[in-house]
């Protein structure tokens, strides 16, 4: 019987699927595109959009071809992470609220989220301030 609770059982069950996807994406890339905006989910872009043009005239042709194929290419982007399944047996191995790359630590962000003015604006925040004031806290918030 196949047990999906153990990591070995999941690895054995998904091995043929992962090998089939790996065989499709073995082709070498001509060039890589870099962006400041990183995707929240890792994905492989199709090779047609990442080729570098060799001359100025081919650059304009490449731009025209990428704009016309962008709608069809969006369906061709390979998603490296599987979609979240609603099947109950896979609920234990799926990450629904995983880590994101949106953490930007700064004094202003901390003040915006936990400062006195943000506490005054909401009902729960005012309750927090009132509770801390009743306990004679020296600092009511950040």
C-alpha cells in the first residue's frame, strides 16, 4: 500500500512525474534574463522569449515576435511548484502559506505596522493602547 505520509512514499510516488518534467526541460538556455522583481513562485520561461538578438534589425523583429507570442507563451511557462491540490490525502505535504520574499526591515515599516498612530486607527489597536495604559506601561507602542 502506498503511504503518502512518509517522505519516501511521496518521493517514490512522484518520481515518474518529476522525471517526465525533467526530460522536457533539459534543453540548454541561450541567455538568462535578470530582473529586480523576483517571482513569488519559481518558474522556467520558454526559450523563445530569452534569446538575445544578434543585430539591430533583428532586435526590432525579436521585440515584435515576443509581443505577439506573449499571450500564447504565458501558458507555456513551466511552473516548478505544483499547484495546490484540494485532495485530502495531499493536504499534509502542501505548503499553503509558505515564505515570501516581501520582508523589508526598516524603522518606517515597523512604525507603520505597530506604531501609535496605527493603534489609534483601529478598534483592536485602541483596545491595546487602553490595556497597556491601564497597566501603566512606560511605552504604549513602538
